[in-house]
């Protein structure tokens, strides 16, 4: 559904508005990239955006018997913001050079744009979050015991599920540096085929991350803190990584899982508040360190559902429907956090 909407959106823009104007289309693309940068680097708060949305709703309906639907107000607000920035770039495009560095790793315009996705995503059925006030904590369990929970949207933590993975003694920044430098085309695969996420760091590529000084890698005093993530697509990289971890043993036998994975590592503030636009449920193995997760329901469910925090420790696996729960992470107590993430469904 989301992919179809994205294709219709992009097709409509090309045919109806900018049919033969390649220069104009380029400017619009640059505007979309700028929106990505604003969202990811400035860590736009969902609460702040919702407050603005509510203010727009109140002002628009003052003195009127009709009341705007909060979901419509949210999407109208996002659309107005999108059009405003686009118009600004029509008038002045001096910021395009700034976009180039931070657009690295973003191959496709529409699939990586959170504002477009927010406008076009389906409205959530709030049953997924009603009455949910905390993550469900499960002891390490068998596949048969997990069947009841397997496809739930409730945040879940399976304790001590990765303690037997060799990865906890092998994976590190230096492990990935040696791995990527030893395989031809490994760095290029992240930039050209997969995805690199710098979050709030000033690191623009995986090569830059793995080339940092040892002092910064260890987050020593006086060094800039950092947290990044990337998707692995290179078959040889994945083959080596798979020697040290496996898909959680309790997941359903018939569940589909991609061979690709994500690595997230670093210190202090982790991922900023966001929603994932993926096709399956997410699992993440916390190999090193501990993180606090903050989850927030989609805006249309804000009046009937609650936001809450929970902790995930080394050895745990978190399962979360990141398609309907906005989520952010924070690494605890200046620890180094390293996780492996993939999907199932």
C-alpha cells in the first residue's frame, strides 16, 4: 500500500506538474533531501510536531462547528511544511551544496523521505496500542512457547536470548573495520545498495566511521560522541557475520526473514524518534551495552494510547512493530552499545 502510494505520488509529480522540466524536478529532489536532513539531524520531536498540529487544528476550527480530524490535520501540516520548503528552494538554491554531503547513502528519493511516508502511510488502527503501558518481558523461551506472542504489535523483550552468540566476544568497531577493508566492494555496497544512518553524528559514511581515531572510537574525554547504523547487503560480509550470530531461535519456523541485517553502534543518544517503513516486524539483538527505548503511538492514537520507556540489556532480544510505534533509543551510562537488527514475518 505504501509503495503503491509512493509510486503514484512520484508519477503524478512528474506527469502533471513538472512534465518536461528536469531542472525543476532536481530542485524538488533537493527539497526532499533537505527535509530528510532536518528530520534526522535536528531530531524533530514527535511531541513538538503534534503540538503544532493541534495548534493548527484549534486555529482553523475556532468559531466553526466543524472540527478537523487530527490525522488529517497532521498530514495537512506535513504537506504544508513540504510545500513551503519546496517553494523556498525555488527562490534560493544556495543550500544545495550543503545537501550533497548529508544526502550520501540515500539512493532513492521517495523511499527514504519520512515526510512523504508520513503523509501517505495508512491510518493506524489504535487497537495495537490500547491498554499497553509497558513492554512485555519474557524469559528465554522455546519456539512453541513463543507462538502465542509471535506476531503481536506489543513491544516485547526476551531476556538472555543472545548470551550464547559468539558475537558478544567478537563484534566491535575494529572487527567491522577489518571485515570491510578485507572485502572488495564492501564499503561501496553500503553507499550504493544499502543504507547508512548517521543520526546526530557528524560522520557521513561507514568508511568515515571505521576510519576514526582510536580515541574517538572509545569515546574518551574531549572526543565527540557518536552513534550510527548501517544496512549490510554484501553477501561476503553477511556470510562472515553469520558465523557469530543466528536468527533468534524462538521465532516461528515459517517466518520469512531477509538475509540482510543492520548494525547499530555507538554511545549516548542513539536513534532519534522515527517510524520504520518496512514490510515485516523487527527484532534486535542487544550484543553489547544497554539501551533505553522510548516508544510513542502514531499521532492519530495519541488520545487513546500511552507513550512509555523500557530498558534492554546485553543478551536481550527486543521485538517491536516499528511500523506503528515511533521509537527512539538512548545508550545508558556512557556504555558502548552494539546491536544486530533484522526483520521477520
